[in-house]
C-alpha cells in the first residue's frame, strides 16, 4: 500500500510529458492511464500491472569499437531502431519499443538513450524493477541523463522507496534547472507521501513562484489545507 493519496499527487502527467519530449515522443494522457487512478497518472500515467519483478541479471558491457569509432552503418542502424522505439512508445506499444531498444543495444551496448528509452517503456508497463535497472544503466553510461533520473525516481516512488525517489528528483533539478517546476512538483509529491509536509509545501510553492498559474501545485496545496 502506498503512503500517498490520489488527492495529494494530482497532475504529474507534466513529468511524463517532459520525459516524452526529451525522448522525442508525444503522449496523450488518455492513452497511457488505461484506467489507473489519477494518483498513478501522476506517477507517469502507468498501466495496471505487477509492482514487483525480478531484476534482470544481464550486465552493461563496454562496446568494442575499433579506434573508438562506430561505423556509420552501425550508427544509422542504432538511430533507426531508436526512432522506431520512440514511435512504438508513442503508440503505447511498449513491448515493441523494448524490442527496438534491444536491437539498438545489440548494435551498440554503450548507447545510453536505448537504456533510458527501454526503462521508460518498462515504467509504462509497471515493471518498476526493470525500469530502475535500465535507467541506472543509462546513468552509468551518461551520468547527466536527466530523463533517466526522472524516470527512475518515478519508479522508486511507485515502489514506495521515497528517499531514493527524492534523491533522483534532486539530481534532475540540479542537472537541468530549466525543468525545476516539473521536478519540484514530483519531489513535493514524494515529500508529502513521506509525511514531510513542510518540504512538500515548499516545493509546491516553488512551482507557483515559477508559474503562478500552475493548477497542479494549487490543487495539491488546497488538498493539504493550504491556500496557494
């Protein structure tokens, strides 16, 4: 049972939209919720599904490149698979998106975007352990991958690991202050779920400082008995 409530975490489709935008896809909220509550829509519009899966045992390996140069033909194949993967994710074809990422990784095991994209697909499927595994791989390969931190934070939050979720949202804000509004909203929800009401209020107020018209922050504050 999660510690947060539907009322206190309304509106996080913003996070999904941001991650989708960076990944180059478009997301329609009604296409990803599949009947889940607004709470889980906030956690990235996830479908109903298992909340605990066995973490894959396969590791991340260095890609043997001759002179550290990837042949153009291989680069093109990777781009093609990633573009197809984004299109599949946009169409809610998560298994197909994962298959495309598998192919991209087979060509280039060092392609961080493929792991981040595949992690996002697992996140949409509700396979949170796999999402965390892949996002961690993306971060290992590209430590400034904001999308991977945000997606992994959402997966941690779904699993009830609020502290790790907050750590990831902190890093996302630090790495990309441009998206402070979005990640502060996420972090505020995490703090509220943890019972740290003052910090939650501070984050929601931070969102309103950036965008006074943000309805999600206003709604969260009102549900906490605080005037925006």
